[in-house]
């Protein structure tokens, strides 16, 4: 029954934090390819776990997370001003590795399919290759 409220609050927090990272924080340590992937709220709306994805190197991800941790107070203040609720949820920022893991998995699949395609070269004609009836035929 309270699921609608939790989803609505998570969506609101996600929009506020995304806007804050994109427009209000001017820290050069934050990678420009940083985005909020999802927000998980506790059932009592007291804690918001904000998952952030950083498309870059591991060092850029660490630097960006350090900058976001440093700016947590400003992010918390922006959420407090933007949320219409009696209590403002505590914002906890975490690094989301799912997009990076998915890209790595797709790359592994692509490489394995590429290896199989190179193993299939046995000299037989490929699909779509037709031999002409006069090839090799004597009259």
C-alpha cells in the first residue's frame, strides 16, 4: 500500500540529485559522465540510497565518489528543499557497477562469438553463396 509513496519519493530524490550533480556542483573532480542510475528508499522513507554510475576509468570513479561524498551536505540540502514531506530522507551515495559489468559481459560475449565465427572456416560455401552450374562441369 505504501509502495506508491516510496516510488514517488525515490523518483523525486533521483531527479533532485541528478540536477544537483549536473548543474549545481562545480567540482572538477566529478566526471562529466556521471549519472544517477537508481534510488532505493527504505519503507519508512528515512534513508535514500542513491546509486551513481561513472563511465570512465577506475581512478575517475574513485575521484568522483570522493567529490560526491565531500558534497553530500549540499546534495542533502537540495533534497531537503525539494522534497515535500515532514522528514527529509538521509542521502547515502553509492557507486553503481551494474552498467560497467553489463558492458564487460557484452564484450566477452562479442569476443566469444567472434572466436566461433573464425573457427567455422572449413571451406564449405557460406549461406548465400551459390555455385554456378557450369563450375567444374565438363561438356
